[in-house]
């Protein structure tokens, strides 16, 4: 972990800040949003030449590409990014591809509180945090022997649903589990999924107030997952097993959704609890985060996971969402991050939002 004092001393020499992120996930939105707030942008790309698809999106193309051969190389060349006064904005792929351990060692001022990683990447600690905050999570089965109903099994880390599977019995679990990988077994919750995009600002004093700062809701999406979302077209999933077809949950895209309005107070209450608990546990989760929820027919939220940085579902709302529009038009999560950096800079509080 890079020490707080070290980040502050790096920042002392920073002048004209640049926003840097890895060219994947939500990078178009992040570059576009950073540019809207007047920042220079740098895209880290793996390979010998910049990804061509940015040419098709001139308003979201980074001002500069930083080419590396591997994710590990980013660690070794962090000094070059410091020279460019760069602030890293993490997203799911940035952290997952680099590896949480390396990401913690990156000697580059990074948006948000990197301490959150220890609480997010270990599913046991994540549960301790969320349940401790009063959040209702799906029941967890400690061992496969306890399986007495449909369960959902997933591995550690943000895998975009890859490898996750449903089992209804211990035998089904044993057949599908990959050895040597850490996993968690949750009750399979039946309902409808909502991925709620929040933003916690420790700097803003207004709006939906928390004990410190304020909470915003910038949008909600639902993920399109292959092949579970289309399997029904072939008939009952039981009969498909004869053809070797099992449901999989790999994210392929996102769909915009809104919640019935009467659920919004609970959605805010959940976000508030999670942030307040994070302030107590590790000094606060700063910036964007997402509660991944299932709403049952009893209108109860079950939160099956938290993502503690920008999620790709926010890409739907580059020009704003039905929620962010009611606070400020044209406010994407990417732009909101850049706005927070700007605000911190003006208040002389960059060290409070970077780690
Ligand atoms: P991420 O990249 O968000 O970290 P992941 O690989 O950790 O993804 P999850 O997001 O936890 O996996 O789960 C993938 C998908 O599985 C969800 O989008 C949802 O459709 C389904 N799912 C997860 N947990 C449950 C559950 N307890 N009950 C029912 N469905 C679930």
C-alpha cells in the first residue's frame, strides 16, 4: 500500500493534472467526462499501437496513449505518469487485470481510497462490512453439504460473472466446481436485478447529507448475461442439460432501468449505511460504487455484491440518466469523478480523495 504521506508529497509537484486510465471497461466515458471538466487525458493501452476504435469516438479519445507490453509494466513505469501529473482513475478491468496486490503498490495518486480493496476482494470481509451495515444479503452456505435449495456459486474477484454457476444439490456443486479457487455459495435469489450506481462525495456539503459529505444516485442498469438471458428460447433449462447446455452468467452488455419510485428511499438508505460503515471501518469509500441487488416479489432488496468503483453499466448514461438529470444535466459518472477532482483541487483537498 502506498503511504498517505507519499501520495501527498507526489502531489506537491503536480501542476496541470491529467486523468489516466486503462483503455477498457468505461474508459470512453472517463476520458469524455475528464475532458468535459477540462483535464488532459492519458490512455494506458497494452500493445505496440493504440487501439483503433478510439478514432471513431473523437470526443472520448485520450489526448495521449501510454503503451505498455503488460499490466505489470504499469507498476515499473509509474514514475513516467507522475511526471505527467497524472491521477489514475481505477475501473473494474484496471484493478482485475493488474491484480489487486499490484494495484495497491502503484506509486501514482489514485482516485478513491485504495483501502477499500481489502474489504471488497475478500468475499468474507465484504459480507462482514455489508451485513454489519444492516444490509440484507442472500443467505450464505458455509459448506456444499448444507445445500438444500438452488444456490449460486461464484469465485473471488470481479470476473464479470465468468465461471459462476447454479447448483441445486451438493452433487451438482461437486460436478461443476473448479478445484483450487476460492469460492462462495449463496442462496439463489429469485427476483429482478438492479445495479444501482451511487457516488459518495466527502467534499460536497448539500443534497443527501451523510455524517460527512453527501450521497448521489447517478443511474441504474441491469446486465445482459450470456447465455442465461436467452436460454429460455430453447425450452426448459433442465432439458438442455442433455445437450451439454448449462446456464452461464458472462456479462455482454447493459440495459438501462429505473426503480419503482417507492423503492428509492430504501435504495438511498442502503447506500447511506454502506458508506457510513466504510467511514468507520477504513476511512470511507470515496467516489462511485454500485450495489448489485435483486428485488423480490415482496419488494425486498437482497444485495449480492458491491463494486467499489465505477461499473461498466454507467456507460449507458454518458449524457446523464433519469436520476442524475434531476441533479445536473449531462452528468455521467466519469464526469462526476473528474468534477470531484476539480472540486478537491479548488478546495486544496486533493489528498482527501486520492490515495
Ligand atoms: P462482477 O464483475 O460484478 O464482480 P462477478 O463475477 O463477481 O461479477 P456477480 O456479479 O456476483 O459475479 O454475479 C454474476 C451474476 O450472477 C449477477 O449479475 C446475477 O445475474 C447473478 N447472481 C449473483 N448472485 C446471485 C444470487 N445470489 N442469486 C441469483 N443470482 C445471482
